[in-house]
C-alpha cells in the first residue's frame, strides 16, 4: 500500500508540473500571438497610409498637368 501511495504521489506531482508547464507555454504563445497581431496591424496601417498618400499625390499631379 505504501508503494502505491508513493507511486500515486509521484504521478500526481508530474501531472501538476506538466500542467503548469503547459500553462506557461500557452501564456508565452498568447503573448507572441498578440505581439504578431499588433505588428501586423502596424504594417497594415503603414501600407494603407502610403497607398492613400500615393493615390492623393497622383490625383494632385494629374490636376496640375498641362
């Protein structure tokens, strides 16, 4: 009975440690994902800004052409 108790204690401790490790990995992955989303939004904003600026400059250049 003592061997079974020690075995179950070891198994339980391993399960708790594996669970905690998975939570930490999940938290890290969520942080990485949020960072990538923010970087993507910034890149989209810069691209949209440059595209709109180019379109507006193109319209202005056409209106000033002879």
